[in-house]
C-alpha cells in the first residue's frame, strides 16, 4: 500500500511547479503535509541550444527537478516521460492520472489552469484539462476502470483543486516566509533559469508575488483559481 499524500502536484514540465506553487508547497511541507510531484514530460525540447540532444536535456531536467523537490521537502517525484510538446488528451493519459490519484489519495490536487486564454503552452492547457477529467468523474467512479479495482485502487474523491496561471484567481496563499525557498528551488533548474536571475527574474517574481498579496495582511502570495468539489 502506498502511503497517501495530502497534496498531489501535477506539472506539465520540470520547473512549472516551482513557478506556480513552490512557495505554497514549502509552507505545506513545513506544516508537516505530505506532497508528491507528478511531472508529465521531462521538458526535452525546452532549450534554444541547438547542440543539446533532447534525451540528454531530459536527464538534466529530471535531476534538476529532483533537486528542487528536495529543497521544498517534497516526498516523491513521479516522472511520466510523455514527449515534450506532445501531451495529448488520450484515454491512456487520463487513466495514468486516475491511477496516481487513486494511489496517493490526495485531498488537494494542484495543476495548470487549462482555461487561460489565447497564448498558453499546449502542454499546460491539455495537462490541466486531463487532470480535471481524471479527478471527476473518473477517479470517483467505481465502474470507470474495473482493472484498477482489481489492482486494489479504489475510487477516490479529491476535495479541492488549485490551478496556477489562472486569469481569474480567487484564492491567495501566503508565501512571505517561503518566498526564498521558492527561489532556491527555482535556482535548481539551472538549464532553464540559469542566467535569468541577473536579468531580473527574482525582481519580477517578487513584484508579482507582491501584486498577488494586495489587500491581504501579508506581503507575498501565490494566486490560484480554487475549485472545491462537492460530491
Ligand atoms: Zn511548462
């Protein structure tokens, strides 16, 4: 039996979780919550270096993701190794996610908002959408996958979904005390953000976190569209 996790974070690529939710994850793990990461692709096309081989890049990015997860106190990272820029809404992908939801039995799932309009990475849009479908109704329904029941993976009801990248955030999370940990986790993704800090990434992230916290009685926030699921 896999030990349940309170939170399952499903990211299209390595580093998405760090940009989207790492400050909140750091707070949760400090509070003693069990967090598991699922990374759908290994980000093997995310470079402008024409000499970098995709399989080499995938290895580097998985290592970077593991390092970032360690900084945040994430219990486990599951790599699904779908092709970068090749995530599709297939029955197989949906079932893969249902299997993980039933295995880890999280109360909260965090992923990319699929409903951000216009320019939005296709992998983000599709991952978010398939995660929502997997949560409801597929993870919930006993008869959805008889073979998963055979494997001992009983239906599970996720209670809450947090979507990062939302155009209409309705939920803010205080990351004032964990903002530096978020930065430390982000800096593990050297192949992605290596030179960025000198180009103002830290300042931009801080400005954004400040903006997200406007009207709250704390300084820095991550913002999400939160959906509570009533069954
Ligand atoms: Zn991404």
